[in-house]
C-alpha cells in the first residue's frame, strides 16, 4: 500500500524570561479542550542524515519541547521503507495557543542553538535532510487528548483518509465523533493514540489517526474483528456514510518507535 505522511514545521528553542508568563497561560487547558498536533516527516537521503536528525531530536529538540510543556514527542521510522527510511515526528500541544507560544520561544535560546548547531547550521552542500513535510492537526472532539500507549515493544499504524470535498471530510469526522466509530476502535483494543483533522498541510481535506498493535499478527486480527463488528456494520450501513461518498483515498504507513520516542 502506498505510504504518505504529513506535518507542520516548528523548531523549538528554549524559553526566555519574556515568554515564561505566556507559556504558563498557554499550557493551561480545560479537560475537554482539543489538543493540536504537529506531524512532521523528514525525507532523508542516507544514514548520515538520519543520524544527524535523530541526534538533534534526541539530545536537543525533545528536551526543549518538554521544558516548554510538551508532554509527548513521538519519533518513528518506517517498518518497510522504500530506500532510505523517512523519519516521522509527532508533537503534542495542549492548545493552539501553546503551539504558538512554543514556536515563538524557539529562536531565542543561545544554548540550544549552540548544542544543535550541527543540525541547525548544516551546510547547503551537506544538508541535514532533503526536505521536511509538515501538517498541523486539531484533535477530534470525541478524543481531544493524545493517549500514549504502554511503553513496551509494539508497532504503530498511521492512517489518513482523504475526502473529495470539505463537506465530505466533515461528514467522515462526524462518523468518528458522533456515531461511535472511535468507541469501536477502543472496545476492540486498537489502542488509538490520536485522531486529528488536518487544518494546515498537504492533501486536504483529510483526517489522520494513529493506532498501535503488539505485532503484525495482532494488527491483522484487530482489523478482521473490526470489519465484522456489529456496531461498525450498523454505522457503515447508513447510506450517507458510505465510503464512496466520503473517502476518496486511504493511506497507511506502518511505523516503529525509536528507542527515545516518548510515544
């Protein structure tokens, strides 16, 4: 199956005294407030680029994110890459205000700039990556917060549903939020990490979500159970929810977390 990815860019660099009050306010969210996610994919040419990006994320960027109130940063590689693997990064923000504050805080931290210099200032003749593709996603109402799975060996599936029109895309989201489709996933043990509507990024309109399994056999078993689930059959049988009307393309990418991934 053809793979895709998505993301919106940010390089966060420490906090300064002038943004601390704003950061404190921005990280406060109500229990039902929808989170925002940055989903980024690094296109890499070789293992040298991969090491440079991973070293930056592990040693510099993720600690900076965490200092600024970001609870989870997930970093993943492809299970079956076509050539050099792409690197997927998922960043959890408490709100759009938090996203904006963290982004604005990044450029003023001299220590981080120095520590990440090999990545941040890589020469044009030897860039740290070939290109970054980015999206910003807003969490679904029915699952407004990221749910990090238990820290054990597992695989992840990143899925995107593209729609032909905005109206069709909203209708598909309605199935998850209002008709109980997310509940089916949870009841069947898919361990969803997040659901999000892409508000900035490529291939819009689309929705994206991440689920997780112990291994490929578990993945196959879960999807088989989903397809035969009575509640899912009832939801999908409603004529206005037919995939032919709401979904123009589905993409799936199987991922493995890095050793330092916080998801």
